[in-house]
């Protein structure tokens, strides 16, 4: 069967390898809705031509196709091969395994299943009742406070209590002063931007507090992705005036923010703005590499 479009070619190659869209999403780290758009040749749903080419190459590599050739086809530099690809049906989705179905049939009635729990609960209640009764009897027979002893030397007791209260107040005041001093000495997070090449900029963040939160605000439509250890922890498209946020893993010491159009968004880390595009109107994609050092 000869295919006339990029989407048909990639979709059939995926079916031949028996890979579902969910599995392909895990392999390529591309959102499922973008993979569906490629299957349907609906490339307008993707953030831009830069990402269309990148996603086609990733999709093709995962299903064993020539990604460079398909990108040339997308750019109009080449045509699809007239070779034939064996068509296979969509992988079937089975709702539940046979083992789970067998377990459901073999489950006994709820009463017999919960009977041991009920018995354990009754035993625990009996133990608590006995212990409580014995404690009450002990207190009744031997009072903790001896009223006769308490009535002796009242003047001395008052003097001792007053002295103790004064010491506690002095100790509390000293602790409060120490806590205030420690709080004032806490270091403030610092953000330092490195050289801006136009397509990349390095940003160093020191004394950051966990968890680190990234906030995005779009002035115009833009695609944003965040990678930690070469895996996306966030990606999405923001409309004009839309905001979004995401938290980095607490173990992350490096992260990369990918912007579809650098001037269309502002980025903040823990409420402080990152200079992702200082002094320029840049509509090209840009990578912001973060190096994180946390406060002690």
C-alpha cells in the first residue's frame, strides 16, 4: 500500500511495530495530542515549524523511519517513496486483565473478608477498657497530689514559683532574640545571567529555597518546555495573557527552559524574574540553561 502523506507513513510504521500513542509519548517525550496531530497531518496544531521538524524526526526515529527524508518532504524538497508498507490494524485496548477478572470472580463475600478486622477491633476495645479501668482505680486509691503536704509552707512555695516564672521569661526572651537574629542572617536568592548568544543564555541561581517554582506569563502565543536530566517535566502552549507554573524536582541541580519565541514570555523563579531575553525583540526559539545552588 503506497502512502501519500507524512502522517500516514508514520502512523502505519507505528502500527507495524505495535506501538500505541501512549507508548510513543513515553519514548519521545512528545505530548500525545501533538503525536495525534502528526498522524492526521494537522501540523498547524504544533507550536511552529521548528518543532514540527523536530517532532517528525523524533517520531520517525522511534518507529524506524528516515526522519531527515520526511522533513525534506515536509519542506517540499523531496517526495515520499512509492514503496509499499504492510498495513496493520490499531492495537486493541483491553479493559482489564484476565487475572484481574479471575480475582473478581474468586473474591469471597465482604462479610467474611472483613470478619478478622472486626474481631481484632473488638479485642483492642476490650484491652483499652481494662487498662482505662485499672488506671482509674489506681488514681482513686493513691492520689497524685497530697493535699496535706501542699498546705505546708505556702509562703516559700509562692516565692519559689515567682523566681521560676522570672527565669522562664528571661529564657523565652533570649530564645526570641536568637531566632530573630538567625532569620535576619538568612541569605537571599541571587540570579546571575551569563552571555546571551541569541539562541541560548546561561543563568546561575544561588541560595534558592526548595521547592523551586517556575512561573510563566505569555504576552503572545508561545510554546514552553522544561527539561530536567533530558526529560520533560513540563511542556505546553500558552495563549496571550495566560500564566502557568510548575515545580522542579527537589534533587534538580540543572534545568533547561525551551521557549518557542523568546520575547513572547517572561519567566520567574520563586517569584524573581529571569532575564531570558535582555534588551532584545527575539521571536526565535531560545534555550535558558539553569544552574541551581540551594540555600544551606
